[in-house]
C-alpha cells in the first residue's frame, strides 16, 4: 500500500541527487514522498515532482556567503570539523523541530549521515528509521581502512586492522566534545543516554543502513553494521539541457580530456583549471573544462579547449579519454559508470579515500592537490592515455556499475522495511 516516506539530507548536490533519485523511484511506485532539506534546494526538489519541506540549517542567501562557506568547508585540514562544529551542530534543535514537522503522519524516515536528528526523531516518535551512507568512509572500517584528508598516507594501511581500531577509537574520543550538544538534546527530549556517537556508530539504523555506492568501490566488511546493504549508486535522471555546443565540439575531433570539480570544489578551484589547460596544450590534446561560475571569465584562446559552467556528467563523461576530478563520491560514481579512466585530485573529506579506491581498483590514478602542477599533471595523464590495461579495466568497471541499478535496489530495500513492519 502507498506510504508517506520522508528523505532528509544536507550538503552539496552530491548529497542531494541520490535522495532525489530514490525519492523519484518511490514516487513512481505510488508512495507519497517528501524530501526535507535546506531551503536552497526547494526549486530542485519541486522540479523533480517531490514534496519539499525545509530543514535547517539554511545555506547563506547570497552567492558570496555560499562561496565563503564552501572555502572553509573544502579545506583539507579543518573542513570536516567546520561543517560539523559551525554548521550542523549549532542547528541541532532547529533541525529536530523542522524534521518533527516534516515527518508528521509519515510512515518511514530515511536519513543522510549529516542528518544527525533523524535518529532522535525516530526514537521520540517511533517512526521507522532507515539510515544511509554515500561513501565507504562513513563506516570507519578497520578491516577496509580509509584514507583520511587529515593524514592521506596510504602506507598506513600496512599497519593493519589493529592500528585502525586504535585510530578510530582515538577519533571517537577526540570528537566526543563535538557530540555533547547532541547528547544534551537527547536528554531534553527525555530519551535515554547512549554511549554511541552520532558521527560514528550512532549514525546507523539497526533496521537498515543503505550503502548507496557500488560494491566495486568497497565490498562488505565484517565490521560494518549488521543492517548494512550495498545497493549500488542511485543515479538521478537529469532534466534535458542544451548540449548543442558541446556536441559540436565533441564531433569535431578526438576524445577530449574532461576536467570537473563537481559541485563543491568547483567553488574553490585555485589553479586547477589553469594547470588543466596548460597540461592539455603540452599533451597536444583536446579538453572540456566544467568550471562553474568561473567559466564566465575563463578564456584560453584555444579552440581545443571547450569551457562550460555546467553540463550533466552522464552526457559528457562517456566521451572522455580521461576524466580528471576531485573525487567526490557523486562525481566518482558518474566517472565509474562512464567506463573511462580517471585521475583524481582530492581536496577534502572523503575525496582522498575515494581516489585511493579508484587507484587500487586499477581504473585510474591519484595525485594530491599540493602536487597538482603542470609537469605532474602531464606525466599522470600521459600514463593513463597510454595504458591499455587501465582503459580495459575502466570499461569493465563501467559495465558492472551500470548493471547494479542502485536506485531500484535502494527503493526495494525501503519497501521491504515497510512490509516487515506492517506484517509484524
């Protein structure tokens, strides 16, 4: 029977689109779907035919304020703590009140990792709660350890699971003070105390935790929550855009390099695109630069370089010879689906880990942002352009990711939870 389902998320488009995809699939199955998120995404949610409900914190209303927020959020050292300590935690009570209103009369709530009040709403009201993660890093696995932006040293993996169990314990201890407002809110709501932390073990629902990524990016691990289920990436069907100019460029020469910084790092690109253009010329290649607002003032005087503010990745990436990107999980998902080799230049958060996984999978390479210079870019790109092994592996991975149908799998899992609850 049709149910009222609320999905709540917070972050960039990479945090919004998977829930829009799942919500659209559930709506097409006859459910009443609400997407509860910041007011900045109101029009995008309504455009896809879902009911919208605002949940604080709000994004800054002006472009300059959003750009400044993103500059702080995208720092390798301190970006994650800024998001939690300056944006999410101070708004906990407001977020809770908004989400209580959004879930009134609802049957099930699906929460994003930064929706820290989803668990509180579930415990207080009894509403079914399904948690989700968008990237493997959110599991803090010691059996499959992640690479952290604060210490992106891949060799740490050789120390083994015991080292990472100690490291994760230390991270939980250092973040304990950050979580105090969450525990205080629990007490104010009359909920029993818990030793779990909202950023770590407390973020996962014992009923179902959706791992909204491909098992080819990360396989299930013994120390994941027992409720975890990998679905594959949920890909959103984008609205049609004018692709005429880009198609003309694509038709007029060999496959180009594609450079993109997703929807977050694109607001703080530094010299990324200048180096991209210089490397393109030195390699005597063609390139597409998806440069956000900077595209309006970006001119290289070279007809081999096509610059655009934005174009859907699913349209552009399959045409690429190599895709160069920041490693955000949404961009990584699209690059994997395209079946093209990748060069990852991580900025912050989960990006170094996603880049490391791409490298270990044999479908690309990673170069740190601090080493992103023309000479290094040329060397890395040349290796990928000349490697038949990487190209074949990327094509195989693309076919596997496209076959997963993560949106359908996620919707199926949510409906199973509803069916079990109804039968109980």
